C-alpha cells in the first residue's frame, strides 16, 4: 500500500481532531493509501515537540514555510486560525501538495479567491473540512432529499448555539479578535449551518443579516488589562435560495445551556427532515401518509446507512470524532482516484461570499445579493 505523508500545521483543538482522524481511518476503512503522520508544525518548539509525541507524528517543526515545500510531504493539513490559512494554502499549492483546510476557508472573500485561484493554477487537489456533512444521519438526509421523499423544498432553518463565552470575564481569546478569526459566531459556527444549507438545499442568492456583540470588552489572556471584542457574539440571517426556497441561519455563543446545538429542519411539499448534532445518530423524518402520519426517529446506525458498515453493530452509536474520520476517508479516496473531493475550495469561496453578504447586510440593514 502506498503511503500518504501528512504534514499538519497547528496542533490545538482542531489539530487533535484531525490527527485522530488520520490515525484511525485505516483501522476501520479499507483505504487505498496509508496515511503517515510525518510532521506537525507550530510556532512554539516545545509545544510542537510535545504535540508530535502525543498526537503520533514522527517529527515536529516551527517553520511552516519549510514544511509545505518539503519533497517528502504529500498532504498539507491546515488547522491554524483563519488569518494564516491563505499564505499556508497558497504556498502548499505552489509546492504541488494536496491542501486540506479547516473552515471557514479564509477571513475574507479576497483571500478565499486567492486560495481557490492558487489550487486551480497549480492543479492540486483541495478540500475544506466541513465535517458535519459526514455525519451518517446528515448523509442519510441528503439521500432522502435527492430521492424526493419530502418533495420540493420550501424552508430551511439552521441553528447553531453555544454558551462558552456567556461569562463577561471570559478572556479575549483569538476567536474574539477579527484580525485573527475574521468574524465571531458568524464564521465560527453559523458557517456550518450555511454549509449544510448549501449541501442539502442549494445555493443562496440573497440575505438579510443581523449581527450583535453583547460584551464589547474582555480581559486579555496575559492579565495585562482588557481588550476590545471586535467580532460578533451572535449572527442571524434570512436567506433566499436560487431554487425559490427560503430559510434562516442563526449562530450564537451566548445561549446558556446550549453546548453544541447544531440543528437544522427542512420542510418540503410532502414532508420534513430534522437533525440535531447533540443527538447526531438520529434523524427525524415526517412524510405525509394520511391522518396517522407523524414524525418518526430513524436511528442512523444501520450498516446500510452512510459510513456505518465500517463501525459497530446497529445501535452502537458514533460520535463527533467520527465525522472527521469520514471526511479524511473521502479525501484519501479522492487522492487515490485523482478526483476533486467535496466540499472543496470552491465551496469555501461560495460560503465566504454568503458570510460577507450577511456582514454587509448587518451594516446596511437591507437585503444584500450574494
């Protein structure tokens, strides 16, 4: 079996999820290429060394510029904050590497365009990690929609709620700095609802957005004082789809009691589908079948459901980490077939264009075209 040498840039929360996916995928799926965790890169030498030992990489480095140009690397996996996505991805593409990037693709439409142009010009494969597409229940929803089970789609409601910054004394971490994160709840979590909307319903043509920052100043992490929060704490948008469906997107990190409430409901002409990440093995389905019809819950753990045959017997549920393993599985299959995987940088750019339109609408207080 041919090896696929992986370099991962960044080793925080996303780095742990990605490295676990690379380690586990070949233990459960028959992959045509064997991932080799070649090197992990971070700014701090001691931290990178510790990450290499803990996450299973053969080596560590502090210069991403040297790593992405190394002839021994096949895939560059970008798990850094958004402000560094563009330079790393562009350099990796120019070096002929497969580029795998965390979401959102960039901090601006301009950067996203540059990244897409770079991978297209270089002729390299590219993928953005919107892992929630790969939950078996979500993929089952896609199958049911494509099979016409709920008819023509009329409504989409995407809601992603968390509560981790409700406390005004929570420090101003990088996700609360526009220069590093690009936006707040909009890019961090509402972007997932947006990607699922595009994946399940279609492209979005017009938006009306509202963004709000509730706590405008927070303690600095080093204890030296306070700093301005210049990203949104909550983002909402009404959307119109190109296929005439309508919908709403909401992302907020100010919802006490909501830990990772990523839910969507889709209403069609003859039925409805609903999903909640906190109950990610379940899919709610309603199909018009007369006076006794009602919502039923499908436990998406049968081997006939997407990805599940590689795992456990029915009812032995899967978790958050499996969505990343499924994503990496599909990336490896695409690399072996020399085929462009999805979602890719084209999706990343289209998502960024919608996010940008929502931000513009929040400023103009009117409808904005995508």
